[in-house]
């Protein structure tokens, strides 16, 4: 396994005291055809054990680690119990995403909407990012939630046409949008992250949710890091920070 640097920045303040990896949008499911992580489950397991499992290294989860819209907790643990427990035992902190908001971990680490940075830094904020999505936290939340629930129920009943699911949800969820469609809404997430930085002393805002990895330099020593996804058409990516350095990494075999 290799970690390829896609972009690296030097920030205006220290954001982590220890080497820290940020993992988002793995959508670990219950096995079978609808389990999005299956093609990359072994690679994810190796990443957690080999990289995030090193002494003196922190792992922060940035939401949507498990897929509770399509599977229940028991099915997920039956299919990937070892992987889920490895992540939970390695994790220093974590935030909930819109797909795993009902999850309760087994290792005593608390989830919240925004990260309690604890021993990381008070110059760093971590959100999943669905807070900037009107179909997941705004006025249209009930519409988006109902549509996701219906899609999940259809899949549980045996609707195997993943392409139809992607087409149906493309108009409201960034993970299903093609790149051209997402380009029209990308500013929504960046503007929201910048507003979080502007209203605080933070120098780095870490997000997930969009499935698109990005490290945006705001030009004043601050940055917005979108960790990307392990379940999209793009290669799997993670974020990394160590003191003033922040980096976007592609995880390769």
C-alpha cells in the first residue's frame, strides 16, 4: 500500500500536535451486492492497521463510516465486524455523518455534530459537511431523508439496479452527482466551511460528504480539506495533518 500526495499546504498555525489521518465516507455495509465498500474493504483494512494503527498516530473519522440507510447494525457487524472494531479502537475522535447518525460505537469515543478536538488542537474544526446540504440539514431535509429511506428499502427488497438508484438521487445528493452537476453546488460547501473559519480562530476546516477530495488554500494561512471518499468512481483518499502541514493523500495498492 502506498500513499500518494495529491496536494500539500503549510498553514499559518499548528492544527495537530501528532500525525493525524482523517477518514471519511467509507459506507461500510452489510455485505452482498449493495455493499459499496466491498471492492475496497481489504485496502481499507490495511490502511487502518498499517498506517493509522502506528504508535503516536491519531485517526479521526469524518462521518459516513457505516451505511445505516441501507443496512442495520447487526448486518454491518456480521459482514465487517473486524474492520468496524479496528476503526473504532484506532480512532481518537469522530463526527457523525448523515448516513451513520444512529450509530453508537463500542469503544467509548463520543460522536458529535462537530468534533470535540480534545488533545488535537483548538485551531482545527471537523464536520462531516452535510450541514451545508439543504437536503440533509436544511429546509429540504425531510425530502432528502425520505428519498434515501425509500431507496434503502427498495434495495433491501431486492432492487438491484444501482444505476437507477444513482440516477434517481443525482438531483439531491452530491455523492451521486456527476462532476458537471456537482460543479454548480460545490461553492455551497466551500462557502459554509469558510464561514466556520471566519467565525472562529480555526485555521483548518475538515469535511467529507461530497465524495470529492479537495484541499483549498484560502490564501491567508487557512485551508479547507475535503477528505473525499472510498466508494465513488475516484480513487480512495484521506486527509493528513501534522503541526502546520496539511495534505491530501490518495491510498493506492
